[in-house]
């Protein structure tokens, strides 16, 4: 009989993990309290970011710190309670963001990112999801010539070190490529390899449909208590009791709570983020990052999605979408946003680690339990890579990427 395994959490990471385990002959049950792709993997900017070879560091420039401290810009916002609650992992994040440490994290991170589009491509084809994906890149747009010049230098460096492909566009090139931009800008770095998904939650749902069509079991239930039971694992859910020989925790920003109840204290924290859709009468061709202001505009099935930067606030704190309001003003300088759709702003949380690397591998003190979370700013990008790597580890065979930098054991 096939070996059984529970996957808790059906975001992009858990769903891809379930698919990859199933492909290797496991009998998989995928559990999510809201159904596949309804949380963080629903509300992001939909980018499969082949260019994001460097994990997102704590910016250390004095001007940025000064503005952030005063909550001035649109890119960062914070609640005092959030800073207090997450002070320890945030300080560790600051430390890991020093250039030498960040360079080491980049080595490990870039090895995952390098396979992101290729691994999504296999699942997109198998799931018949081509209609959701546009493979024409993503732009960082710049308002000032100096910022464009700096970004072009950085792009050249990333190309030389990691093979990331890009094209620098001047004012005229950018105006031609993106007629929706009604203000003349200094130019853009057009990353050529990223993909844009026009309904991120729908892509996860298609992957989950593929999993079910191939014989997988998907359960919508709140998994409250995960416990070792005999040789395996049992979880109490609102739909009853589930048991399997092994279990994977893929709970994204909820992972910290789950692992704490098992006795683990990892350097985890969250960065909340918001989105709002607008009617935008002239659509953008590709998503853009307003790089000097810190928000993304992404064309979606529902309209133009404005997504915000990081809000350091507790998971359960009420929504304070001040960054959305600031970013909307800035975005209106660039494009005709039209009207916001009549819906409350979406709020989600990026599952982050202090060392900027995801947590993928065996639970250090529990046999048959596996962790797959902490993919930070690029969990939507990394889902299929993370799913494959974890499934290869569970199988106990040689993995195609060295998993050691992502091991949960680094926190104990
Ligand atoms: C504003 C914003 C923009 C972003 N843009 C991008 C982008 O363009 N590209 C990119 O790669 N990444 C982006 N990200 C990051 C990305 O969205 C996340 O890293 C990714 O979605 C995390 O996936 P996950 O599967 O780990 O978590 P999730 O998608 O949150 O999945 C976790 C699942 O666990 C379930 N769950 C929780 N508790 C329980 C329980 N008790 N029982 C059962 N189920 C439970 C939840 O319902 C949820 O479905 C963005 C994030 C934000 C906030």
C-alpha cells in the first residue's frame, strides 16, 4: 500500500508539495480551512519572479530608515505592537541583511529562483492553466535618471552573476511599451523572464484540481491539533479526525503558531500587505513596480491590482490600509486608475524568516514531520520548486538542489 501523508495548508506551497508527493507515489491528503489558494497565495501581485535572485533585505540606508521611522513613505508602515512582538526576529533580520550575510543568503536563494519558471511551466501545462499566465516579463519603472542608472548597474551585475535577462528602456522606449503610463518617466528595467498571473488564487485552484483529478484527496477543514500518534501523525479537524504515516506543515504565515505548539521557536515574522482593484480604463501590458515609491501595479482578471509593501503589524491587528491610500495617490501620477472596485481592501501576510531563506526539511525533533514554509516575498514564485524539493527529501533520494541551507535544524 502507498505510504500516506497529510499536507496541512493548501496555499501555493502546500498544493505544490501535495502534487509532487503524489507524483512520487504517496497517498496524499491536502487540508485547508478555506480551500486551495484563498489566503496569501490569493492576494499577491501574481508575479513568478525569475529576477528575484536576491532575497528581500532589510534596507539599511539612513534616508530609508528615517522615512520609515516617521512612517512617511508608502513602502513601509508599522504598528508599535508589531515592532514589539516581532522585535527579536526583526533584529536578527537586520543583522542578516548586512552585505556579507546577504550575499550568502543570495547564493542559496538564487539556486531556488533559477528553477521557478521551469517548474511552474510543467504544472501550468499539466493543469491546463495557460490562460492565466503571461510570459512577457515585469518592469521596474524609475522616475529619476539617477535611480534608473543605479538600477541598470544592478541589473547588469545580476545578469553577470546569475544569468538574469533584462533590457534597459529609456523614456521613449517605456512610453512606447506601456501606453497606459500617462506621465513621462526616466525609464525602466524590463526583466524579461518573469511571468505574470492574472488570478493568483485561480492558479493554485487549478493545481489543486489537477491533484484531485490524479486521485488526491482535498479536505476543507480547520486543522486544530497536530499530534504524533503511534508511528504516524494525527490531526483533529472540524471535519473529523485524520491520520497518516507522515505530515507536512505548509501553513505559510500561520506556521509559527503551529510549530510553537510542538515546542519550536524559530526566527519567523510576518510582513503584512494589502491590495485593491481599480477599473483602470487603459490596461497596463505588464505589471510594474514603481521602484522609487514601493508598490506594484498588476493587471488582473478583476481589474488593475495595486499591492503594497510591508506593514509590520501583528497578524490579528485590525487592517490599517494607510499604505494603500498613499500608494493610490502615487499610482494616479502614473496611470489612470479609474475607480476602486466596491470591496474592502484585501489584507494578507508574507511568511518571513530572519535569514531570508525558507524553512524546508524534516522537523528537527519529530520523526515523520516535515516543514515547508517561510518563503517570504516569493512564495508564489517558489511553490513548485519548494514542493519538489520537499517531496524529494521525503522520498529519501538524492535531491536536485542541495537542501542544507533551508534546513529547519538551523534554528535549533
Ligand atoms: C501584497 C503581497 C504581494 C505579494 N506578491 C508576490 C508576488 O508577486 N510573487 C510572489 O512570488 N510572492 C508574492 N507574495 C508572497 C506570497 O504571496 C507568499 O509568499 C505565498 O503566497 C505564501 O504561500 P504559502 O502557501 O506558504 O501560504 P498561504 O498561501 O497563506 O497558505 C497557507 C494556507 O494555510 C491555511 N491554514 C492556516 N491555518 C490553518 C488551519 N488551522 N487549518 C487548515 N488550514 C490552515 C490557510 O487557509 C492558507 O490557505 C506577496 C505577498 C503579499 C502579501
